[in-house]
């Protein structure tokens, strides 16, 4: 593909009257649905320490359960991305949501049971859940590619990142509330909810998600034409038929032959390793190294506020900068974000090596700053760049290819990290079953995430430099 400009007019595009209001309604319920996906996805990491101690699992076993989900998700992105371009985004998201609802409930009920081979059964359930969740991102990206023009997509990705982090916020807050109990004050009385078992984290989120999916099906349209609107996309001619479905083989050849797709996917692998390296292990790190449990205020602040809200503002800010300062280019902003991750990972490693003084609060601050960097690249590359590269007709598979690499990285951060942390442990603690289990080694944990952050910086810097002075989609 030649380095030709996609949109050189520089003119402000005027949407049809009423279009923006209808689009807000569309992406609000779509965003709420994807928040539901995250509510059912991040619940295990929130209770990871409780699951390990309660069921007697090692770091390697916990990492294998999470890794099975990520592996199935990665493969599902390839397959479901192609399916989504034929099914339509709304149908794909509904299929995935129903699947993750049923499988989350199955995980919680199974964790309560005394069946044999419990570890393998839970891993199989989480694996199946990963495949069903893989309908979500391609469906979401496909719908919103149709509703947003290229130079709106970075800002949109940031706003959308803010909305999907509602799922992570809800998961963190619910985890804290279940650990201590809570009361809900109504007009004439209050409802008191006692401390509940961690397994309820797999019962409550699916119920909430089920309600959201019903609302989404009533409110969301796959593309503007279904709602009576039409907008001009930079990568389409005026006589393009928005209802046309491109054959799967043609979609595959078009996306797979674009080298930019694979460079972005390689960088997204790095995002996945660092993002899930933080997401799936920070709770265990805080408990093993700093004795911060789910009942503590510091944990509640981290899980409910600091992590989701800073990630949301980082995603929003990076998207606006990409659209407004770099005219829809993603690589310059992404390169800086990867560099930010590398810098703060180095500082966290310095704290572990006693080169700088450490504390539980400082540890949280450094984790949050790393989290901002990797979540901003998550929305910028996995959402905005995928839209740019696929256009409205091939966005499902474009998203699927790129997002699958994030979860190959995540799988390595789960399977590999779990085994590595068990083998390099320098201390132990007693679990709920009275057995000694290894504590997380923070030096090894932070050291493992530093090389992917550096590699992501190199890949995005190359893409930025290679296509400087052009308007190549995805760069």
C-alpha cells in the first residue's frame, strides 16, 4: 500500500442534523456492554490471592487458569474477527456476552464444589470463557468504525476506554465490598449485606451484564444507515454500499498483506504482556510483599479508583493528542507511552533493588503510572489503529488480528510468569489449607516486564520514523 494521504482536505466535516445525538446513544450502550465484558473478565484478578489461598493453588496454577483464557481469547480474535465481519457487530457482541455470563456462573459454582480435578475444570471453563469474550472487541470495533470517521477515532477510543474501565471499577469496588460487607440506605430502611465469599465475584457480574445486554440490543444500530443517517468515510468512495459484505477470503488477504498491521500487532503483544503482567499479578504482589489485603483501604483505592480512572484519563488524553496534534497518526503517541512504561518499570525495579526507598504507597503509585502507559496504548492501537487499518467493512478482522497479539503477550505474562515466580521465590507463607506457598518475587516480576516495554518503544518509533510526512492509515 502506497504512502498516500487518506484525508488531506483539512476541512471540518459536518455531520447530518441529529447524527451526533444518535451516535452518543449508540456508543453509550455499546460502551456499557463492553464494560460488562470487563466486569466478567477482571473479576478473577481481583480475588486472585483469595482463590490461590482458598483452593491451595500455586502461582503457576493461577497463571495457567488466566493463561488458558488469554490463549483462547487470542485464537478467538482471529476466528471471531472474520465471523464478525459477516455476522455484524451487535449480533457478535450478544453471542459473546451470553457465553461469558453462563461461563462465569459456571466458574463460581464449580469453585464452591468438591469435585476432583478442580484445577483442570476451572482452567477449562476459563478457556471457554476466553473464546466467548473474543466476540466482544471485534464487534465493538466494527460498529464504531461505521459511526466514526478516521480523525474522530482517537478521541473516541479514549472516551470509550473511559467507559469500558467502568467494568474494571465495578469489579474492584465489588471485590472490596464483598470482603467487608456493606449497607444500602433506602428511603425508609436500609439493606445490610454481610461479608460474602470471593466466589460471588462470579455470580453478581454476570447478572448485571445480562441486564446491560438486553438494553444494548434495544438501543444499538450496527451502522448509521440502520438509523437513517449516512456519513462519508475517508477510505470509501461516494458510491460504496455500506451494507455490502466482503467475502472472508478477500478480508483475510487484504488485512494479512498489510505490513503495518503486523508491526502494530507486534507492539500490541508488548502491551498485552505488560498490561496483564500488571492486571493479573498486582493483587498478589501487594499481599505477598506489602501485606495489603482486599479488606484494606489502600487496596480499595487502587482497585476502585486509582487504576481504572487514571487509565481512563490516559486513554482519553492520548486519543485527543493523536487526533488533534498528529492528525490521526497513532505511532508518535504510542512510542512515548511505551517509553513511559519502561521508565516507571525501571524505577519500580530500582525500589526492589533498594536503590530508592520503598513503601506500599510508592509501590501503588508506580504500578498506576505503568498502568496508565499500557492502557493508553491498549485503546490507541487496539481500537483507533485497528479502525484505521480495517475501515468499516474489515474492522472486525483487523481488530481480531491486532488484539489477538495482545493476548498472546498476556498468555506469556500468565503461564510464563506463574512458573517463573514459583521458581524464583525467596519467601513463603501459609495458605488457608495450612500449606507453605511461594511469595511473589518483585524483582523478577518487574524485570520481566521491562524488555517488552522497551521493544514496544522501538517498534512504534520505527513506524513513526518510517512513515514520517505521510498520512498512512494505522501509523
